[in-house]
């Protein structure tokens, strides 16, 4: 199914394990509760797609466009999201433990209560993202842009935030135990 046009397709609950959907057009597709375990979605267009509760564990979404996609409670454990566009995506309660989001664009994304333990977010752009209550323990956020991000009540214990941009970020009540902070960093609420 490489490069296939599946715009607006109803694939809710579909078994798409190991599917090759590289470069597929899945704009506005309904993939709610679909099983995309190990799926190859490199460069796929998932703009406005509904992936609520979908299983994307170990899926390859390198360079995929997930702008404004709905990913609430999706399982993205160990998924590859390098260079993915998740601008404005809804990832509330999503499971992203061990996921690689290096250089991903997450500007304005909703990651409230998301699970990002040990995730790679180096060079990620999280400007104005909502991360309140998120678990970022042990996450790698080297060179990440978190300017204006809401990290209220987030767990950043043992996270590596060296060289991260925290300008205007809200870190009220965040757990920073053992976190590696940018040089000269000082929080002023």
C-alpha cells in the first residue's frame, strides 16, 4: 500500500499489523482502535486522522505528518517519530515510553498526562505544548525547545534538559529531582 490514497477511509479497529503504508495519504482517515503494530508509516500524511486508542507500538512514523491528529490514549511505545510533524496533535494520555521523537515538531501539541518515560526528544520543538501532568522521567530533551510550554505538575525526574530552551515555560510543581538542567538555569514563575 505504499503511496496509496486512503483519504477519509474508515479503518477503525482494522488489523494493520506490519502494514507497509509508507507515504500513504491517510488524511482524515478513521484509524480509531486500529492495530498498527510494527507498521511502516514513514512519510505518511495523517493530517486530521483519528488514531484514538490505536496501537502504534514499534511503528515507524519517521517524517510522518500528524498535524492536528487525534492520538488520545494511543499506544506509541518504542515508536519511531523522528522528524514527524505533530503540530497541534492531541496526545492526551498517550503512551510514548521509549519513543524516539528526535527533531519532531510538537508545537501546540496536547500531551497532558502523556507517558514519555525514557523518550528521546532531543532537538524536538515543543513550543507552547501542553505537558501538564506528563511523565517525562528519564526523557532526553537535549536542545529541545520548550519555550512557553506548560510543564505544570510534570515528572521530569532524571530527565536530561541540557541546552533546552525553557524560556517562559511553566514548571510549577514539576518534579525536577535529578534532572540535568541547562547551564545557569534558574526558574522564575
